[in-house]
C-alpha cells in the first residue's frame, strides 16, 4: 500500500468544512483536513496495514508538513489535532510553528500510543490571524516515522487532521454522548474497543437508546467483512485476521455473542481460552495473573455461556474470578501477580477498574442468585478498598494510594465509579455509596472536550510504570467506554 509523504516537505491543503458533535447551535466546530498533495510517495512497511483501509499520511524524521486553510476561527479556544494511524512504541515530538516566522505554536508529545487516538495542541489566541495567512508547519522529531489518518469515513470526521474551534474550553454530557455514539469512538480491536462496545451496550440496555445499538453494528462492520471474517491489526499494526491475540483481546466478543451467538469466531475464542489454561485451571498469558482477565475473560465467558446455554463456560467464568482473588492482597489492589509470588502495579486505578468491572459485569450476567457467595463478597471488599482511596474531588489518582504525587486518571475513575454504581443497582452495595459515584461523575465532566472526547486519561500501559507515574495524560475513547458505563448505571438508578 502506498501512503503519501515527502522527505523534505509535504504540502497539505485543508479543504474545509464544519462539523459539530452537537445538535442545534454549533458550540464546537471541526475545520477538517481535506486532501494531501505530495511530491513523493511514502510506503507503509509491507508487513503492516492501516485500520479499515483508511488513508494514512506519513512523516519521516525531519520531514516538514505545511497545513494551510482559509476558514476563520469561530471560537475563543482552538486546538490542532492529529490521530495516530500506526502503533507507536516510542516517543515522537511534532513541532508546530508558523511558516516564515520564528513563532512556535507548541509540540505534540506522543508516547507509546495505540492507533485511533487523537492528540492535540492548543493554538494561542494571539497567533490566529497569522495562522490564517501563513498556515501551520509541522516538523517531526523522532527516530522513526509517524503516521496519521488523512482520510477516514464520512462518519468519523474527528479522526482526521482538523482544528477544533470552540467558545468554551470544555464540553458537556450531551457533547460526550453525541461523540461516543458515533464512529469517532472506535478503538483498536481488543480491550480498547471491547471497553467501547461494552459502554455502547450499557447505553442501549440501561437507557433504551436505539442509536447505541446502531453504533455497535457500525463499529462491528469496521472489523468484520461481508463473509464474517474478523479483520484487524495487532499491537504492531500487522494483520491479525481471524485470530485471538491473548487474553486481553477477547472482551469485544461479549457484545458480539449477544448479537450473533453462533458466529464461528466465538469457537476460535473458546478454543483460545482452553489453549491458555494452566494445570490448575487458570487462563493466563505466560506466568502472569492480571486484573484485566476479570473483565476480558470472565465477563465475555459468562456472556457466551449464557447466550449459548453452556453450563461449562458459566462455571468457568466464576472459576476465573476466583483465581484472581490473589490480586487483592493485604488491603491493596495489584494489576499483576506472577506465579513466582511477585506483585506489580500496586493500587493502579485502571487495574482496579478492570477488576471491579469484571466482577460486577459477570455477576450481572449470571444473576446474583447464581453466583458463588465468595465472589460477591470479594467484589464488595474490593469496592470498599477503592472507596477508601477516593480523592476529595471524587476521582481516583492514577496510583490511588499516592494522590499527592499522582494526577487523576479519568479512565480508571470512570471505570471504578461505573462498577460501584452497577453494584448498587444490583442491590449488593449500600445505596449510600451513590454519593461517591456522583462526586466522581461530576468531576469527570471537567475532562470532556468541547466536541465530546474524554481527556485526562493515563496513557496505555506500554511505557512502563514510570510513564504511568508521570503527569502524561491523553484523549482516549476506551476511557469514554467506561464513562458511558457510568452514565448508563446512573441513568438506570434515576429511572427505576
């Protein structure tokens, strides 16, 4: 596949139109990239692929990209955005400036990113007139290329290069819902997209929002061809069609199983779980028991067991939760436990979210009356541990027990609160905990962008604990999936 690029310069002409995530008056507008004119073609590595066969543009180290446009800025706040089109396992800095001047607008600092994640820099208000006249120049500082989506489908304008122009610096829940209930919320297949699909499913079932079901199908159509083949790329942007890529990749099949319980890929998923099973019955990758498995194995296993009326899978789903009791140790959460006795990622918020969501979703699916009492009790104990570390603002720090040195994580906070609210709705947690949930929900709305994305999310955990402990935060649709689950759980309580 040939992708556009140029060693010395890449002239980008923005054919502009406006798109709004809101209905009615446009509070936020996206000035969207139209076409790319190149002097020379770049080629994606032959072994790689771009998601959904969308068009990507490449920058090599030292390359310059010129963005020009003629539209006027409509808002007081303006951001330039690019969306990652190839998996990133290092750091890339993209410096933005005004051509023909010495004015630096800012730097995209992109670290260890999955595809389909937008990054932004805010454009200083005093430079808007010069930008309109001269455009924006981008220069890549990196040891490797950077690829961004140039063209997507008409349904996902928020994922192509654009300038977001808005009157306010933050959005509201209606902006969030409009954005989430669209193709803009799609993520890489696996735990990221699975979290999004689960958020859409919760919106559909708890709020009776028919559009959520339509968007689920829209997302699935991106990953499955007309013959039912699963078409997606792995964490190296390499084709991984019709394959199951470890335990963290299986959560999307919970949603698929509800809609198409006899889909043949589900047999591949079940076989894959059995291949990973150890002698003691644990389904794990290698020698690591992870919190993700509560959500990415037990939960979809419970759904498949129920939709296929498979008693063995139902029993197995509960067994996998019991195997993960070990992740709660001496009043703390751990993301990982190794069979040699080592623990890592103590009180990492997103790990707590995976644990709690996996437990509560499995209990919901099978019914509290059918769940081993040990599982319900472990969930309740784990909730109390999480609530003991909640911040005064209602959120949870990325490392929950270190609020002084660890900024909040919007994704982990949303996931924990969603699990707590779901437990309240099930009748297994005190209704007094709803105040904790509402405090979190209120604070999370400060992290909604004017066009509805969720920011303030701790980056993917591929940069190690040092990156997680830093103040680095991103926009991430997988965090939106957990925020949607929180919204749906609160909606259910308010309308019962």
